[in-house]
C-alpha cells in the first residue's frame, strides 16, 4: 500500500477517549498507514472542531477522517481542504440545520439504551452499568471497567447546536453500521448512511467495534484510503 496516500485521523466519541482507538491505530500502523489520534474536549461542538483543525494543521498531505458516534458530527464540521474522505463508525451525521441530539433521537431506542441527562455538573455522564449493557457489551469485563473508569462526559453544548453544511456533501463517505448497537439504533445509522450516499458495510457488532471488532473497522478505513490514493 502507498503509505503516503493519506494520514488517517481517528476521532473518539462521547464517553470514550483517544485510547479507544488503540487497537485500530496499531493495526493501521502495522500495514504502513500514517495514523494519528487526538483528544476531544467535548465542551462544545465548536471546541471539538477546533481540536480537530489543530490536529489537521500539523498533518502534511491529504487526510481521511474517521469518527466514532458523536465524532461523526465533528469530522463533518471541519472546513479543511486536506480532508479527502470521511469514515463513520456507528457515527452521527446531522444534516445542515440539524442538531446531533435530533438525529440521535430520530428513531426509538431499545430497552437496553441508557437514560441520558445532564448531571449536577451540567455534563452528561454514561451510567457505569451501561458500558456492559449498551456501550460495549462485547468487550471483556476488564475493558468495560476501564472504559467506565476513563469515560469522558459530554456537554449539552456539543449536541444541541444546529450544524452547518456537512463535509459529507462534498467528499466521499464510508459507513460501518453496527447492527447490534444499543446506543444508536441500526435504523438511525442506515438512515444517515443512505442520506450521505455512503459506501456502507453492516456487521453484527456492538456500539464500540473499534475495541470489540477492530479488524472490521480497519478494513473499512483501508477501503477509503485505497479509494482516494
């Protein structure tokens, strides 16, 4: 593979941090694909896009952006002309004028989905039990405990602001549909993927395949890198 084709930038979702991408990043590095991760403050959508833009500024050449869950909204909000493709891993993809919350709630959630509301500190935390029941049920018990211990809460300011024209209207998109996702329903994922005209692959995986089925995530990312090479 042409290792200079593009740099892959991995953006983590809510209630996770950049370490959630470790398995995928290590696999991409092992096959010669330049890969970087970075931390989202999740204090507002604008702050998160600024963090992404700062990361992109340090990259030479084209980039493929990969967003998990909430980060799907972040990767589509940059205006960097370095970005040549977007990859969504059970990602949220609001259209112009929509909020993340609106598209997240477009279709009903199942009975394993956790109740989400701001806590006393104003941020939205995921209940510890939800890492086992909804967030990463296919992860090991040790992984679930680590995820719960290191979770990054999200501010309502990230998900209640209407977005501008999303980048997926200008660059090609790929979408990994997580069919056993208890956080973002499969129906919601398919709706977004179809609206984006994304190249879609569906697998019987949970909400966090970057940890529980990393090889599948790597395959989709590699497809995107090859397509723009």
